[in-house]
């Protein structure tokens, strides 16, 4: 949720408290309830586990990020609260934009089906309906870097909206064949980022249905502190950024997102040219106009969303065996004490999917997940522990 946008800041978003230390996600005083006339757009991939097992998690990630890209582009701004969930996404928006969001969701569903051969289900849930259930959607802003903010969600309403979508309620149907969303800026140019300390671990911890919120808050503090034993709190991306690749693994996905059918080879050729030029200038310490490849890589690292709060703690971190064991032991004890349920998935590398309006702007967004199932597999592990 970048601060610098072309449009004037939304009044609600501008009013949100901002915290720069991630521990603030556990402090409910940092959150504000969404306005009564707002709504939630939620979407996820049907059968994502099968797609992951078939080796298609990069495609699943791209589909999840495409929801955010399509909606923010349709709304003409990037400051509305959103969260990336690996195989899906959640975006909060004013009720006045209902038809715009409905059309964008329908279009991105069609694109995912036509181009990625996946099924994206989607729903729009009014905040009034969430509150009628005794739940809420509260939002805060975490300052990930000087130029980028990410929304944090609490109150249980987002999880309820997702469950309603999965039950077939509030459903949005796909647009007619051939409809395409505006996915300008959606890119997948970074290859998987290998673990440097041990393993890339995706963690989800959510409070029990009737939690002692103070005890869950202490759990969140403890997990963050344990991850803090690792370099840069377990950030999967090196401080100086990932390495540029001449042939990005996600080249075809980006071409499908942004290139017109029949001319995607031109999109691929252009991306390869840009990446080659960038890699060469990075190697020799040059700049291209106002673009400095080394500065950009450092911004990529600082702008990445490797941890978040979305009705629970979610992290994809690079940790050694000792730190991982300490985290897992703390989570197990909390689960046994009835404080939380958790899911955890290990893999050797992380994935990055990006929203980049312009390389010359500093508010480019980078979504981090595990490369072999990440949040989707951690969620499946968690689900197996929660009674239906």
C-alpha cells in the first residue's frame, strides 16, 4: 500500500495509524475499523494444492497477485488496503467503486482461466454483512520502507469473507470469453531466491475461536523475536537485493499478463533486452538515465512483504535449524495450550511476484512466498487441525 500515488490519498487510508516496527501488528490500538459502506473483494485458486503438487506454484502465485494488480489498476490508485495470500488476495474498497471492482474481478477470473488454466473464485462481501456476524475488519498500515506501506488486517472479518466465498456465497462470475483485465505492472522477473541460512519457512498462526487475545499477542511477539535472531529478521531477500536474471523463469507468465495475443514474443524479447541491459549496467556499476540497478535491488529487498498480519501472523522467512526449532516449539506449546492453530511449510527457496508501475518510482511492490507451496501448503496444514 504505497504512500505516493497519483490520486489524493483516500481519507480513510490517510487516517490510518502507521507503525514501522513489525511488532506493532499485535497491538489492536494500531487498527481502525473499515467504514460501514466499504466492502471486501476476496479471491483464491480452486484446487491450488493439486497445482502446487504438479509444480505450478509460480503460476498460482501469479494468479493471486493478478487480483491485486487488476483491482488497483481498475481503481486507478494503489493506496486501498490489500493483502496477498499466495494463492489469492483480499482488497478493501469503498462501496462507490462496487461496479468497477465487480467488472475487474470478473475479468481477472476469465484471464486466469484462459491463460493460466486455473479456476479463480471470487466474491464481494459488504462490511455491513461482516459486522452482522459480530465480526469486524480493522486495518493498520505497516511501513515496510521509506516509500512503501502494507495493510494489516484484524478482526476476523476477512477470514469470514473468505469462508463465505468458498461456500459459494457473494459469488462473482467470470466475464465472457476473451475479456482481459488491466494487469499493467504485473511482473515475474526474479528467479527463485535460494535460502542462505537453512530453509525458507512459510508460517501461519491464527488465534483459536475463543482466544485469550493477550496470550496470542504474546505469542506473536515471541515468534517475531525468535525470527529476529536471524539476519534481518529472517528476510528471504539479501539486503543488496536478488540477482538479475537474463532469462527470468516467469517470462512467459509476464508475457501472458501484459502482452497482446499473437505478439507476446515481442514482450518477451523486450523483457530479455531490459534484463540484459540491467544486468550489464549492474555488473559495471553504471546507471541508465535516472535508474540505478544497485539502488533498485536494495529497494526490492526493503519493499518486500515477507511478513504480515491477516487475522493472524503470516511469515515467509529464511532461518537456520536452531531458530526454526525454537519457533516450532513455541507454536506447538501455544497450540497445545489452546492459544492458536498453526501451519508451517518448509522449502529451499522463495518466490517473488511484483507490481511495478515504473522502475523510476520507489513504491514498487514485491510479494514474497515460499517456492514449493508456501502459504497455500501452510494453510492446508492448518486447516487439517481445525474442525470443519
